[in-house]
C-alpha cells in the first residue's frame, strides 16, 4: 500500500509538471501566434539561476523569489528588445529568432 501511495503521488506530481508546461506553451502560442522553440531553454536557464543563488548561500525561498523576478525582467527584455521590433515581420523571421534564442540559451 505504501508503494502504491508513493507511485500515485509521484505520478500526480509529474502530471502537474506536464500540465504546467503545456499551459505555458498554449499561453505563449495564444499571445504571439507562434511556437516558442526556446521556451524549454529559458525555463532551464531560470532553474540554473535559482541553483546558482542557492549555491551562493541564499535560502531556498529567497532564491525562488529572486529567480522569478530575474526571469520576469529577462523575458520582458527579450520581448521588448527582440520581438517587438519584428512584430509585423514574416513568420520565418520569428522562427529564426526562436531558434537563435535556443542556441544562445544552450551555449
């Protein structure tokens, strides 16, 4: 019974993560009408920021809050600096920039 409960809770946690990722993809797609290929890399970069803050000695919740703020302003800067000027550009321009962001965040 203990194993069943552990597997059930683990499955619910994994399903919740998948649901949040799917919700993020849908929200971004509805907002800009294009699929963001760099979304996973941007999320991983945010996780790296939180990990680095914890490594430097910040408490977990402080690192979590700081990561949210840093990620928010980083995403806003990317949108204002990179995507706003090409809003009316052809679709291929958006795709190229998404792929370029993927490569930048992977570097």
